[in-house]
């Protein structure tokens, strides 16, 4: 969800209002995804590197996350499973508790899964999975010979969710920035200059149309 800061700067507004507009766009895009029948959707909200931002911006984001998540089941989270990707421990206790409760309370929903990557990094995800496997192995619950790609995938924050089919990046940047490194092995990429707060159903449909025209061979012919 890139481009919130530039969206605000273009209007002479503080960056936090760009993030606020970004949260509004997120709410609408989730509704569009549901209408379009998308079963799994992941949003990159805060990376393991984003803690390096000025403390005022980080604090404003923490407040925005809390406000957004407090309301989520009243709109976009309704009847959707919500999963957070990333280590929750560095977040303020109130936010952390809200995240855990949302995961628990939405666990029974199966029609759509919304994954919110918060304090997420693709490398951290892989290290997390490696640690879980090492622990299981040390406890004698798995033998190293039995570890294959499927077992490894299951240990990632994304668990049993399928690999990413399409990665959409807004704001003209063309890089992965430590997002879903393992899960994007055969993902298609779609880049748009649109800044995230301006991203809407029309933009989403353009991305999906581009995806539908791709020929995916997964290394075959
Ligand atoms: C990147 O744009 C955006 C972020 C680091 C924050 C994204 C968060 C939201 C949209 C709020 C959503 C809320 C929840 C609960 C998931 P940027 O700041 O890097 O933009 P710039 O590159 O233009 O400066």
C-alpha cells in the first residue's frame, strides 16, 4: 500500500493524513475483493523495516491500526477470516490484544481470508519458519529428512494459505521490499503509478484483467 506519504505531500498535508486516506482505501478495496470473489488477499501494512521511520509517524500508524482494527468487524472484516503476518510482540499491548482477538473471533470464517502483514518481512518469515522446524526437530517431532517445501510453507506466517498469484504494487515503485519472498516464487507482478489512497475497484479490476491475460507456465512449457 505504497504512496500514502506522497499523496499527502501533493496536497500539503501531513503524512499521517496520507495513511488515514490509505486506511480508507483499504476498507473499500477489501469490499471490492469480496464482491469480486477473491478468496485470499494480503495487505502489506507495516514492514520490519518501517520501525526506522520518525517516532511521530510510527506512533500515528499504531493509533491508526488500533482505530481501524477496532472497527474492522463492523465493515470489511465481516464474515472474513483475519490473519496477521509477522511478530506481534513489538506492538503496544492494546493493539496486540486486539490483533489476537480478531484472529480468534474470525477463525471460523472460510469464504474470504484477509491477511494483514504488520511487522512483516519476508526474510523474517523464513527465519521464523526455520526456527519452528528446528524446534520440532530438537524435540524429536520431525526428522530433517521429512522437511520438504510443503512442510516448510506450512511453518510460515501464511500457514496453509496458497502461494501468491498476483502482487500489486502502487505508487510507481517496482520492487518487492521484503514482501512474501517465499510465497511469491511464481507470482505475477502488476505495477501502477496510482498512489495507494487513490487505488480503488477500477484499479483493482485493471490489475485483475492484466493478470487474466498472463500465460503462467510455472517453469513448464
Ligand atoms: C507506505 O506508504 C504505507 C505504510 C507504511 C502504511 C500503510 C498503512 C495503512 C494504509 C493503514 C492501514 C491500516 C491497517 C490496520 C492495516 P509510504 O508512507 O511509504 O508512502 P510514500 O512512499 O509516498 O512516503
